[in-house]
């Protein structure tokens, strides 16, 4: 494997999301489905690019604070998680809510790293709502030119 891919363990919920995405690609968006803007709010947008020596991931996390973000690496799978509870949600803990969606932002995104990614050599920074990760490639996996000696 030579690229970073989304990691989606087979779950019923994810299967339904995939089916809905397929149906919308064929028939167009349903008036009952969530808009792309709503989905972006649930799952942060990411950009992934590769250089000769590393993989770079940038994730938009507006409204998050560094303390709310958790990064984990397990078996070549990088997971970005966040739980962001607003101040008003903390004050309203005594209420008996039936549904509560507005004051708690929770997400988790996982990415399967390529075999040449060095999971021990990952750096992360967070500034102005942008999470930046750099995952170095193992030296033995990098392309090199071999000269033919005489």
C-alpha cells in the first residue's frame, strides 16, 4: 500500500452512510438527507498530501481547542478524535433532555497509514483551528538512486 486511506471498520452505521451517499450520487440529494454543510460539521475536512520523505495531513477543526483533541496510533491506524463541550452545555447539566445535539461536538476519523509510514516519527501542531500532522516515511522505504560502480 502506497497511500494514506480512510479507515472505516465495517459497522452498520457506516454502511448506511455509504448506501445513502451512493443513492444520492445516482438520484440526487433527498430533501430528507443531511446537507454537505451539516456533514462537514460532523466530520472535519482533511487534506492529505505526500512528499518524498513524509505524509502530511491537515484537518479543519474550527471551534476546537488543543486540549479537546486526541491523536492515537494503533497498528498503522491514525485516529483523530475530539470532544468539545461548550460552556452552556456544562451549565445545563441539571436539565432532563430528551434530545441534545447542539452543545456537544464529538467526532472521530481514522486513517490507514501506508506500510512505509514511520508510526514512531509523527509530529503534530494546532493553530487557529487547523491541525497539522507530519508522518515521516521510514528511511529504508524511501526511493534512492543507486550508482553502478566499476
